C-alpha cells in the first residue's frame, strides 16, 4: 500500500471537509473534519460512469476516517459524507471523487539468470499503467520495490545465491492494487572473477578466487576471429591453456554451477599471448660525428612495441617501424644486439644476438718526427680494432702524399720552409673514423742567400737579402766578442745600429717562424764599422798665433786624423797620424770651432765633439783714470777686438780696487788717498778667454783732513782745527762761509789749525778744509761741515745738520 499518498479532493459545506487517504482495487479510505454535534457519519460511494450499485458505510460521531469496501476495481466513484445528529438529521455534508486501483495481477513464474537479479513473469490487468515488483529476503534484511511497465519485470541489486519472496502490484492514477500472492525464488551463483596472464607465447594461465556456493566451473576459450572453441569443466580455480598461437588474442568465458546444477553468471575476458621471438635482419653502423647503429628486424604477430638492446646497455624502442637507431655508440667497440617484442601480455624471448663492430676511434696522439733534415715521418699510437691506417700529407703549395699501412708510421720528404698538414684515419670492416685530428708540421725556414752588408752611417750597417720560404720573421745579429746587437723584422732588410765604431762584426741573418722557431745554421759575414770619432782633449796656446791640439787616438794605427778650426773669417787645418796637431797663424780676437775627424779604409768617422778656440782678445788702445771723490775714480778705455767684458784693476801696496764690466768704463771705490797705483786691464772674450793688458800708473789725490773742529778763542777769534791723514807735508786751505761773511785762510805744511777773526758772532758757517797738492791744485772733494757759532759766553762748538755744530 501507498500509505504516504493522500489525495485531497474536497467539497466543503457548512464547515466540513472530505478527502481520499488511500485507494486499493476494492476499497477507498477517506478522512474528514469532525463536528462536535454529530453523533454519526455516513459515507456513500456511487460509480460515476458505470451502472454499478452504491455502497454505504456508517461510522460513530467520534470518527474522522473510514473505508468503503466491496467496490469494483478500476472504477471512478463519487464519495459523499453526511454528518447526522441523534435525531438522524443531516447537519452537513461534503463530496469528493476517486478511482479504485486495478485488479491484483498474478505471478506465473519467477527465475534468476544473474546472481544479482530475478525476473518475474505475471498477468497484466486492465487499467494498469505500470506495475510494482516487490522483493523481500526471507530473512527480512532486504526489501525492494521497483516500477516496471509490463511483464516480465526484473528486480536488481540482489545478493548471489539468496532466497527472496516476490509479489506484483498494478498501478493506475488512483493508486496501487494490493500485492499479488508471493512466490519464492533464489538468485544464481555469481560468475568467477577470471584473471588471465600469458607466461609465454603459447600459453594462457587463468585463475580466479573460489565462488561461494559453486561446486563446478565451466571455461570456454575461443580464438579471436575464429569459430573454433574449447570447453572444459573443473572444480579447481586454476586452468592453463597451452599450445596456443603466439601473439593471438583469445576470449575465455567462465561460468559457476551450484549444487542443484544451475548455471550461475558468466564472465568473459580476453587475453593476448606473448608475441613470438623476432629475428634481427640487419645491423648498420651509421657514420657521422655522433656514432650510431641502425637495427632492422622482421615484424612478428601481436607485437605492439619492440625494444632493441646492445650488450653495452643502450636501447631504443619503437611501436611502428621495423628498425630503430641507437646513438651514441662508442667507437672501437665489438658488441652484439638483440630485439624483444612486447604487447600487453609481456615480452617475447630475445632474438638471437647479432654481433656488430663500430669503426675505430680517432687517433688521440699523432706527431711528426724529422730525425734528419728533409726526411720526415708521421707517427701515431695504435688504437684497437684497426685493420689498416690511411695517412694523408698535404704541403702548403698543394702537393699531396698518402700511404696505406698496418703500422704506426709513414715517411715523406720534407723541404725547409714548408708547412705540412698531416692526418691519419684508422679503418676496419665498419669503415673509418669519421674525423681525425690534423697536425700541422712546419719545417725550419731556409737560410737566405746573397746577404749584402753596407755601412750606411758610422755606426749602422744595413743588411739586405732576398726573402726565403717559411720565414715569418728575420733575426739579424751583429756579434763582436760578447757584444751582440739584435734586429728583428718581418721585412728582408735590417739596419743594425748602435754598433761600436772601428769594430769588425760578424753579421748573421736568422730566419724564424712561429711554429718552428729559428734556423741557427745560417752562415755569417764580417764587416767593419767606421772609425771612432776622436775627442779633443786640450787646446793650448803656444804663442800669440799658434795653438797645439791634443786629442784621443781610439782607432787602429793606420788611422788618419784631421783637425779643423773654422772661424768667421777663415779656416785653418792640420793633419796627423798620432794624437797631436798644431794650428798656426791664428789672429787675436778671433773665435774658432775646432773639430777632429778620423779616416780609415772602412770610412770616415763622425766629427768629434767640437771645442771652441779663441785667440786672446785684443787689448784696448788706451785707459784713462779720473778721481771723482777721495775714495772713488772713473776709469775709461777704448774697445778691444774680441773682448766682451773687462776687468780693470788699480793696485798698490796699500790696497787695490777692481771692477768687472761689459762696458768700456768703470767706477771704482775703495781708493786710498795719496797712493800710487798700477793700472791693469784684463780683456775677456765671451768664452772666458783672457788677455792681460798693462798701462801707465795712477796716483790718487791727497787725503782730506779729519776731526775738523771750530772753536771760539778767548780773544773772540775762531780757530779751525783738523787732523791730517798722510798730507801733513802739504798746505791746507780753510774756507768758512757764513750768512753774514765768508772767510779763507791757508795753513802751511805741517800745521793742523787755522785762526780767523770773526766780525759778527752768532752766525752759522760752512767749513771746508782741503789739502793743496804740489801742483797748487786744491783737492775739491773734501766734505764741508756746518757750525753754529754762539756769541761770547760759550766756549764749545757743535756740529749740526750733518756738518753743523753749535759753537759757544
């Protein structure tokens, strides 16, 4: 029954409602709302579209639900509810409509073909739109209802080999009928869960776990795309099918039987046997810098993948082609290769191994030996798996040579100055190494011929020669004892400079290359440099016009020397084979540049360092000396040819005075008065050459007196007093010059004062005391002094204002 279904078709009058609760084939259960004043309820069910009779049912006043039975299946009924009081008066009523369920179907049979389902065959009834199959285990732990549209119907999700009660209900829009009479049925045993493997390419092994309640198993094996089959019964859980075709798919169906002889579920699985063993048809060693092998084989039935392996552990796998490429493979190897075929069952047996050999490894060490100049050999170290070697030699001018040998050397002629490219390829049945190291061997450069050595300057040799084969650089040397001069250049000419003069050098041109170095076997040639330049040691004047030149003699005894004096107005020369020479007839006041040169058969030296030669400057024609002050004179003279400066000296036993000037006049101090001087003049050239000149002597004037004082005497006369310095044997003049009067007096020789009668006192006087020479000439450069003379009452005089003294 569908107790959860509640169809509410309600007609409410006077506050009462009516609705259908459940429907069966022959009854309808309704429910209503109660009235407190109702003592009973009456339900009337009347067919709507058929002539059938009405059915009544009465219920007490406290009821709210009731059923009307004995109805006709699959019929539409009108239902009326009346609420009645104790006097049988109808208090209120309500109506609704409902259809009864179809007839109850009957089960013809129930059977199980699968371990999880039972199929039920039943009668179909009129008015049913569907059917409900109900399955219930006998133990009560399982209950199931499923909807089916017609007979037969199958209920699923059952347990294997289990007893069930089964019934059927018909269904229409009104509801479901009552269940049919139940029948019992048992599910069959489940199918064995087959597990298959292929241990080898002709066998399939089938195993399964034991099936509960099964007493026998049937296995049937069928080859794919074939109608032939094999069947066997067993009580074991393991079966081996052998003698099968390799690489072929077989389908195996397994069925379990219970003790009653009923077949259970069946399960079919398909298994492919392992592929047959493939055969390697060809192995090709492929050339190239990355060495590899191409392996070819025959395709076998049922193979999905092929795996190729070498004895070195390298492999490749392919699913489409019947060959594959393995790289890299090591050179110089003797190995074998096998192929296995694979499918989902596993691998086949490995093919028969096929041997292969790889080409030899490249030579790692190759070199060229030249034990004797011009005879070379390519030499190398032996490598494994070699049948023979091919050596190739190519000269840089294109000449080629090759040799085929089983040894490790190959000879070839090699000329100086060439480069040779050598390479060696090892060979075996797989071929040759795809590449080989190239060794460059360069022979030593050839020695140049027709070397020319020429002296281009006193200490430089120019060396020229024709270019030679193989030389990248020329090293030219000039050797003398332990002294070696080098010149390196890429050109076929070299200047050897900074050589030692007057020296024989051994000149060698050595060709060099970067690869082989230098050829030290080339012959040398000898050449002498120019003589060394002589050095003038000293030039001395023998007389007024003759000079002796002393110089070094650095060369061999057969050397000629020439001394040349070049002046502004002429050239003088002398020659010698020793170390001195005289230059004659040179005038005074002249300047010469004196040079020395040496000459030998090898050439002429550079001029030696020159020395300046000057004849003495000419003396001035006259010298005049004029005294300016007591201690200073002016000296003048005429110019002297060749003189640039002059040193004039006044010399006496009491002292001397000297001046050095570029002019022809000079002012001298430090003259001692009253002294006879000798007059000397030294004419000096621009280079310091001097000529000594002597002239008539000079006498200085008498000395001016000192300590001049002016006194007022008692008789009011003035006395001038002084002290004589070397002039006491001379007369002295005294001059007083005042603002009011001038006075003069003469003091006789030997006197040191002079008295003067003053006419006016209080004057200021300038006093000059000077000696008078024997010739009556007064010395006119004695210094004046000033005195202020006071009137009587003061007996002292005082010099004031640099010569002025106050006298009292």
